[in-house]
């Protein structure tokens, strides 16, 4: 086993461990930060495998944009930053389904390839990847950017209760009790 193999396994273990922490923590902001660690470890795996462009795209797009957008959305919508009681559902059904899916895929891959060597195609270049992205995958990227922009605008609107209210209107009720009592205490 070479040093690259050991590094690949170590980064994979970090990614899996951080992924488990993402889905098991009760702190929403910590889950976002664990996601940064998981995606960073995946970028490290890409570097070890020799796919430098994919690694830097992983860092720029996922770590740099998606996770930051997630954290801003959490902060703008006044979501609970500390431990949340909504996140304490039993985890055994998800663990059972995830473990079963992982075991099924492992059995499928072992049965399909029987530990045989598979001929790999020639390594892709940044030029070929750019041609693919900017010819046949432009529309999905643009749709995704519009979706992320609308999510950010929606988070800003939800975080500002004064948007859309006229000058003479009463402030919006702050609690469920006030809503139930018609705004009177």
C-alpha cells in the first residue's frame, strides 16, 4: 500500500466521519461547518487522485458558495443557532436505510467486477471539461444559479418582517399566542 493510498483512505475516513457528524448533530450551524470539513476532505481526495480541476471546483463552488449560502440562510431566517429540539428524531431508521443501501451497492460492485482490473479511459483535460460544461451543461448551471439567488432573496424577505408593510399598519404579531388572540394579550 502506497502513501497515496493511505492518504486517500485517511481523507475518506475524515469525509465519512464529518458526514456522520452533519446528520447527527443537533446544532444547525455546526452541521454546516461539519459539511465544510466533509467537502474539504472530498476535495483532498480529488487532489490525491490527480483531478486538480475537480478539486478546486469542489472548493470554490461547494465549500465557497453553497455552504456559505446555507449559513447565511440560517442566519437570515433566524433559525435556532443552538441545540434544537426539532433535530432529535430517532436516527436508527436512517442508519438502517443508509447501511442497507451501502451494503447493497458494495455487493453489487463486488459481484459486477469480481476484483478485476478495469481499463480506465484517458485522463480528461480542462479543455475537454470546459467544452462539456459550456456546451451541453450551461442551462442546468444557470437554472441552479437562479434557484440559489431566489433562495437568498427569500431568506432576506423572511428575515425582514417590515418588508411589504405599509406605513400606518400595525406591526406583525410576534408569537403564535398573539396570532391566536387576534393580536391582543
